[in-house]
C-alpha cells in the first residue's frame, strides 16, 4: 500500500491567522473538469469557490451548484461554535472558532476542530467521474455527543459569471423521504441538485427558503463585482457520538449513482485510486515532493464531459476522450498548455494510455494546419488563434513515442503532421507561414495574440510579437527535424529529405538573424513591427532546450549566463529582464493592470522546465544545482493552493503567487524536472 502523503498546515495561533486562512486555498477535482474549492477558513473569497462546481454538458458548462455550507457544532452545554468562516456583505469576516489543523491526506483536504476534549474532523472528496461531493464529519474525540448543524447555500450560476448574477428567486424543493432535490426555476436546462445527509438521527429543518448576501474579497481586489446572494432551504441537523460520522452528499447525478457507494466506500475507492496513481508513476516520482505533484497532476487530466461528441468519437475507435484543464479555477483546456504539460502530467506519472488518448483527441481538431488554442467554456468548437500550440504538438508526440514506443499512434498522426508543415510552408490563418526569403516562420494579425505571451485586454494586445518570434522558429526547427526522422523511419526517404532541407535553411537563417552581440543572447523577435526586438526574455531558451536545438552550440553558454543572471527566480523565470522600460515588478490591480504585467516581468513557474533542460546541456554535471532550483517550489506547496503550484509569481521578492492557484504546466514541468534529475543521480 502506498505511503500516505501529508502536507500539514497547523493552525498557527498568532496574529497571522486571518491572512493565512483566507489566502490559502484547497482544491478537489472529479476528472470531468468539475471541482470543489475554497479558502481554508471556509470563507468563499472567489466567484469560483464552492463545494460543488459541476461539469455539465454543452452548452451549460461548469456551474456553481452548492456554493458553501454554514457549519456549527452544538455542544452538550448548548453552546454553539462555528466551524466554517464566512464574510457577509455588511459585516467583517468571521473565522472558524475552533480550527486547530488543516492538512492534506493523499492530496485530499482534512480539517480538525477541537473544543475541550471534543474533536471533529472534516473531509471533502468528489467521487471520480461524478458531479458529486461528499462532506464528511467524524467525531474523533470526546466523551459526550454533539449536534452538527449544516446550512447549505446554493447559487445556480456559471462559474465564470460574476457573483452579482441574480440568484434564483423561487427554487423548488422536492422531498423524497430523507432525500431532497432543489430545482432551478430560472433555468430548466439545469439538473436538480440532489442532497442527503447520511448518518444517525438526521433531519432537514425547512425554513421556507432564505437569502444571504456575501462579500467575495478576491473578486473585489481584482476589480470585479464582489457582492452576491445565495439561497438556502433551511438547515440539516445530525447527532454525532464519539467515533460516529455523518456525510452530506450533494450531486447533479441520478439517485442510483448517488447511492451506489456509501460514504465509507467512496472514501475507500478514492484512496485506492490515488494509491494506484502513485504505484504506476515513475519510480523517481513516488516519494516526497514528487509524489505530492503526482497527485496534483491528476487534477488536470479530464474526460471532456461537456463535449459529448469527443467521447462518442473516441468510443467508436476503441479509445477514450481525454484532455487537460490548463488551470484552476478559470481555464478550460488549451492546446498549448496541453502539449507542454503532457510529458510531466502523463509520462512522468505512468499514465501512458491517457497520453495517447489526449494526442489522438487533438488529432481530430486540426484545422488548416493548426490545433485549437483553447475551447471556450460550454462550447464544442475550439478557437485557433495560436502560432505555437501546433508546433508543441510535435514535441509532445515525440516525448510520448520515446517513452511508450507506440508507433501505431505515430503512423496515424504522420499524414496530419505532414499536412501541418505544408500549411506552414505555404501560409495559413493569422499570417502564420514561412518567409520564402529566409525560411523562417513569421506570424501576426491585427488584434490577435498568437504566441504564449498572449495577454489582451479591451482590444489591446500587450505583447503582439508580430514578426519572427524566437521560440516559434526554435519549435519549427524541432518539428522539421522530428518529421524528417519519423518519415525516414517509415521509409519515406523523399519527403524526409525535403524536411531536412527546410530544417537546414531554418538553422542557417536562425543563427544568422537572431544572435545579438550587444546583449550576448538572442533577439526576441526579428523583422518585427519595429524591427528586431532586443528585449531579453526566456523565449530564447527554447533554441537550446528542445531535443533538436537550433542555436549553434558555441553560443549556448552566453545565452544561459544572461538568463541565469537576469531572468532566474526561485519559482521560475521572469518573462522580461529588469531594466526594460516595460518591466513590471508586481502583478496586481484590476484586469488592465494585471494584463499589462502578465508577460512583462512576471515570473512563470513552468519556465523552470526549459531552463533546466538548457542548463543541463551546458552544465551536464550540475544535477544537484537543478534539484536546488526546483527546491524553490517546496515552500510554495504550502501557500496559495495547498499541494499545487500557481500559474505566476511577482517578479521581485517575496515572489507572491498570482494568477491561477493550480496550473497544469507549472505542476507538470516541476515534476518532470524532479524526475529527470533524480533519475540522473540515481539511475538504478
């Protein structure tokens, strides 16, 4: 049986309590894109916080169903003490009164509360593959029983909708013995929320329905509406004796599914599933921080439940549809993030079959030589405004085949990959195409942000990078060399030689055009709108880091010295070197202010991966140095989203985490590097 992974955050008992409890978050997912999440305090601080955000079929998308719970214990002396915190619109926040510890067990959140000799533990899980949440309470200490009081608070709204979205005025409540259904009157397409309290002496005290208005502090800090109403039908009550437990179950599934597992069976099933995740992972990923990241990686790999056509098509071919959620809470699946994350999320974790499912799923979405940039919430069709995601597809396939040896999937993909290159050679959407004068790849269309530095707000493309971007040409060269090899291995010498000729031309032009002797590194863009851009950005590292590096080796050391000196931070790389006129030290404020800083200095955690790859090519003996590099993320696992890695960080100390609290490529790349350096140090 795999070792339980604990990440304990004890109640600190000092003046830092409010800040820590309100800013540390937890996340549980269900393999469909649905999730439960909140602050450790129980205060809902974001529009995305809730105990059940269900992944519902297109066109509905992810929907807040059970917003949060009011939780109290009534003691033997009739005293009532608060478990969950809350922050109402008209009163300051109220924190849990008796919380003594928060921890993760096998990646799942556990709260411990104590009053005198009475101790109660709370756990939350979402049974895998269901839009169902179990909130379990167990009395672990004390000599006398207590009463548990729970007030469910509902708000049926899309999770992207502002908290000010009007709440259902007249929800209908159906009572079926000890089972309860709440139906939306406003949206007939929504399934009912089904609830039951599983335990001894349980009851629902109906109070005619009532509304409460809450304040969402993170929404306020980000410049969004921050006051929202929720509806409650009344309160559940249950008696707890020492050693007893009860579980509130809320679900959008049918009653047969809801009741298929008892709460105890659901816990056991989920722990067994997580133990298998650890057992099948790369041997170097089964302990310590790497094991925590294996469990974190599981949160991003999903069956795209809302796109039912994907599932039907995959099923017809004997496959299963899979994709990658780019980040929680607000991202859907993005092509670029999926391909960059694939190696860390699936290959380092031993989930080889799912890697194949993901690659074959995306093969169906290639249009005009491009894969989708992203799939909007609640929609079936992707948006294709990306110049690099498709080139990362080649890299992901290469890593997959090198680990699994699955030549069948490669052969299935080869005609598509040849067509992709042909589209790039003659030109495709968004002016993505090869410049016939030098063979380099250019891109750019007014109003679009086509590279990974893709911030756009109110029509303003912050970093358009139109022209010949350095990482696009590094990726294009890598793709050409991969296709050259694959075609040769399949016996197509003629087309293989053609790809080799294109690659050689890219290599010659790249080394003639991108080297900047004034900075000792590479231009970020050449032939751009303002000429050649000397901004020092991490994009140049891909010319070294990729399996087929396009940059001449004699220039590697200089590039790495510049990146190490100006870009490296304890939790990734700065997106722009300090000293540049556009450099921003912090990522905060309203949407415009944040997007202005998004790629203008802000540190990105995922860039630790390409930096490590490039550094080890220049310093192959420095595995300890790279392991020290990813050590910077160890402390971060106890902040922001406990047990996961954030999307971005401020560019200067204390490198405050920002953006999504759990990001796929951040987790994937740190895990991949950990496995890589551990394998190099302990090859047996």
